C-alpha cells in the first residue's frame, strides 16, 4: 500500500472538513529554484490543484475553494497577470468535461471589476455545464478579495434596504451571508496555506472567523495528494470550541 492509501485509512470519515479553503502560495519561488520563470511555477501549480481535487473527490469533501487570483494580484508584472488569466481560463476549458464527469460543480467567486468583459462570460459558459451535478463543489476564487466581497455584499443589499426587506431589526449574520459570493455554502472548516507564509491575505475574511488554519513550508506545486491528506489528518486532531469551552 502506498503512503496516500495508508493516510486515507487514517482519515475519520465522520469528522471530515465540509469545506476546505486553500491559499496556493509559493509558485514563484518553486520556479525560481529551477531557474524558470514564474509562469512555469503557476503551470505546475495547476497540477497541484488537480491533485487536491482528485483527493477531495476520493474522500468525499463537499466544498473546496482555491485562491487563484486576488484583487491585489493586478499589481504583478503585466505578462504574469496576462499569463495567469489565460492559464486559469485555459485550464477550466480543458478540464471542464472531466470535472463534470466526476460530478463536480464548478463556480468562480470574485468581483467582475477589471476583468476583460468577455472573461466572466466565457467562465460562466463553462461552469454552467456543471451546475446540475451533485458532488464536490469546487470554487475558484478569481479576482477575489475579502474586503471587496464585503463591499459587493453591501452594495447588493441596498435595493433590499430601500424596498424594506432588510431593516435594522431583521438584519443578522444569517441574512448578511446571503449577499456574499459564498451564499448557502458552509464556512471553511480548514484553511491551508503553503510556502511558509502565515497570513490570510484578504481571503474569505468573513467566512474564516472560526476556521482552523494549517500552514506548511511545502511550495504549492509540490503540494500533492499526500500533503493534502496530512493537512486533513492534522485538522481532525484539533479540538474546535467555537468560542465555547
Ligand atoms: C501564489 O504564488 C500563486 C498565485 C497567485 C496563483 C495561483 C494560481 C494557480 C496555481 C494557477 C492554477 C489555478 C487554477 C484554478 C487552474 P506566488 O506567485 O505568490 O509565489 P511566490 O510567493 O513564491 O512568488
């Protein structure tokens, strides 16, 4: 039995994280170590995404949300930004049939500001092919920022405030969450960040209020199925209190 199969047996199926969020960090350093350009790192990073999706399907994770491009990533050199946008769309188009055959529902979450006008249309056309599926929910955070998400939520609430649906008396956390990109999804139970950095970087900042954080030195392109299961096993050893005792 290989290491992955052994780890799979260690996983407690009754305590699986329902939702895993991932900050895929370290592509640039991984490429740099090999004397290659940063896009080479991102391309290999896309393979690690595939590995984590496969493992998620195999063990029965319901939600996986990966941080593909942040609202802050526009400040990177133009060729890297262009390359990343293209890599993400090309990967989606190439993989969508296989994702769908595996019963995966694919969604992009993020804001549309700054994206080329036809980008989101192309993305939606691909994602829609999977929306009748019932297995893993794969969220790709694209042009995503937690603060912008909160502002977008507030903006989309305004009509409901004006028509009286939302009042100071009935506005609570549950109602507010209906306006987030993640409406009707459970909050992440586990957030993984690779490459040794220990920050949330504006990722799912509302949703991660009680999320267990897992940091590893592994650079993202090397984060494959074994590393993914190790993170879940670590999560299962934790005692979650949600502010209680
Ligand atoms: C962070 O590493 C990584 C990103 C900003 C991009 C992540 C994107 C992918 C893995 C592409 C594939 C995604 C999908 C969904 C197909 P970094 O560039 O900040 O690395 P560094 O800190 O070492 O420079």
